[in-house]
């Protein structure tokens, strides 16, 4: 067993699991029965943030088993916990909200919530991108329509937050180098210059029917190697690239905890109050 030297980040699921989309490949549905009020959640979220900060953590990600903006009050409470920690010295330079972006197309919603979330420490909204054309994005979410990306991006930026993109690599969606290049360039044109990508898969990190082919993923990585400059690699796999002054990151969504390593990629705070060293709880429990 190795001693932990670094805990890079915290990922916290927030809210009641409600969602305004209906993805057939959703990886969060199995966690929704846990999305209930839990007396341990708040104190364990605070403990996870402080523990990660003590071990050099630099990032807090807020997500959900559904869509976090569908329970905005729970999101506010989680950010209040972070603000308390930050005021006590457990500050992260990156506090990101992962969202499908739908409600950010509503100007009134943005005006009501973004200013208070910003005061509490939220820095960026990371939009989940299955396609850069709205009709295809709507189809991926099983919706009749999806707001214009320009509207979503403009609303978020107008209220002082940064906008990032999470390009989800999915079979029959963005699943090869040509589609990836098109998505990246289109997002940059729309004003997003920080783009992370990972392949869709099962919650345990294994491949699913929606995971792109190995050859398709290889070609995407090869395109990055040929067209962008590697800034640094991640110890858990993948890396960060400079693409004409824009940030491109490729990684795996799920990293299984290895007790023989001296680092933890992230502490995951589940909605039932459990804190684990990875999204895979078995063999990775930290707090209950």
C-alpha cells in the first residue's frame, strides 16, 4: 500500500436527481435512488474539500445523478459549503459546474441564480456537448429542441462566469478524428476555448454499446498529437494540449482507484453521503 501524496480534486453530486433530458446512455440513473436528504452529506462534503485542499487539490466539480440545475437550491447549498471552506483556507482555483446547459438558455434563470453562485465561488460552467449543432444535441438528449449554443454561452458569460465544454465521445456521435476536429473548431468559433473530452461508457469504466470504437478513439488521440502541443500528461491517463492557444484535454471519465499509487485523482461525494476515492465505490471508500 502506498501513502497518499496528492488528492487532485473533488467531484460532488448535488441535488435530487431530477433531469430535464432523457439520454439513453445516461451513466447517472443508477445513482438516483440515493438522491435524498442525508444528514452526513454536508459534513462529508466539507471534509472532502478540506482533505483534498490539504493534499494539494485544485479543482471542485459539481455534478449530479441528473441535471444539477434542476435543483438549484441544492446547488446553492453545496456552494455555500465550499465558500465556508474557502474562507477557512481550503480554496480551489477551479470550481466547475457540469451541466447539459438547457436552463442556461433561459435569461431569467441565469439572472436569478448565476450572480449568487458566482459570489459563492463558482467559476465556470462546463457544458456537456454531444453535438455542436442544436438539432443533433436535442436528439442526443431525446428532446424536441435545444437552445442555441450562442445564447447559452452569452447568458453565462454576461453574468460573469467562464464557459467550458465537455465533449462526450459517443458512438454515432462525435466518434472519430474528423468529427472531433469539427466539434473543437466549431466550439472555439462560438467562444469556448477550454474543451475536455472523454468517451461515454459504463459507470464502472468498462466499454458500453455507446463507446466509440478503439480505432476511432486512437485516431482522435493521434489527431491531437499531430495538431496540438502536449502541455502535460495526466498520471491517470490522457493529457492537456495547446491548440492554437486553446486548451484541449482528453481523459477517461472513470479512473478506478489503485491503492498502490501515491495519488488520488478525485474524491467523489455521493448523494447518500458516501465519499470514495473514485466513482467506483467498491474498494475505494473514504468516508461514510
